[in-house]
C-alpha cells in the first residue's frame, strides 16, 4: 500500500497543482449532487479533504475516510479552521477491515489506482452504501505511458464497468471529462468520472 508515501507527503500535499486539479474534479462532481441535501457522503481516500470538504455544503454530512493518519490530521485542521460543522474524519483501510459505516453517497477520487484489488474494494464500498445509494469514482483513463509497480496505469471504461456490474452496481455511467498536461505521474492524461447505483 502507498500509506507510507502519503504519511510523508501529508503536510505538503496541497500544492498549487493538486488544488487546481481538485477544483476541476469538484466542478465536475457538484452537479451530480444536486438534490442531496438530506444525504450522507463518505469521501473514501479523502486525503486532506480537497474534494470532500468542497462538497460539504451540498449534503447533510461528510465523513472523510483515509488510511493515512497524517492526511486526516491536515483535513481535521481544515475543518476547524473553516468552521465546517457537518464534516468529520475517520481512519480506516477497507482493504484490511471495513468498519460498520453506512452512507447514501460514496465518493472516491484518485484512490482506486492505488488499490491493487479493484473488485475487492468496490465490493466493500457496495456494502457500505445504503440501498439506492450512489458510488462516484474519479480516476485516470488507461495510460500506456505510465508504468509504476504500485499504481494501476489508469482504467479502461469497459473493464471498470464490467467490474462494477459484477459487484452488483446498476445504471453505470462513465465518461472522460478532462485532459491535462503532466497530471498522472508527470504524463499527460485524462480523467473519467463514473457514477453507479446500488
Ligand atoms: C492521490 S490521494 C487523493 C486524495 C483525494 N481523494 C483527492 O482527490 O485530492 C490518495 C489518497 O488515498 C489514500 N489511500 C490509499 N490507499 C488507501 C486505502 N486502501 N484505504 C483508504 N485510503 C487509501 C491515501 O492515503 C491518500 O490520502
């Protein structure tokens, strides 16, 4: 797992480039969350909360979940500095053990690529969702220029759709929404968003 890497980078994670990329992601996801004022959202692999905290005004509650305590410390500090009253953090790694949590929406932004067993984590997220709940994933499209032993080099739409469907998700939508320079391990890359219903 990439944990140690993320523990070490937590205090320096919010660079200008990452903040800019997060803004692009937030802009894409916000319309998906219209009519979600009564809903609970889990941001899985939230990091410092760049995405989840910028969605907190659209939902009833946000739980930032991460397997890096340092990332969560940074997120906690932001929550108190910004006076956000409906957001909390919790430490967990669902690939090891999934706590008894439930949510109406699970969001996972730029995390799936760091988890070796895609089907297993999607199964865990399926179990965490309430019936009728929505899973939203943002990640990189398959990219042959990227090659790293611990990171998936993105995902093809067809293979991810198949895994989501095998896990039990319905109404699976997936689209590429952004192309950027040097955004994936220093390579030009594109990002997709997928939403599906339990
Ligand atoms: C690239 S960062 C993305 C942070 C945030 N979602 C964003 O888009 O700005 C990946 C995050 O996933 C977390 N992570 C990696 N593997 C994880 C796992 N198995 N369970 C929970 N979090 C994990 C890391 O600690 C890190 O905070």
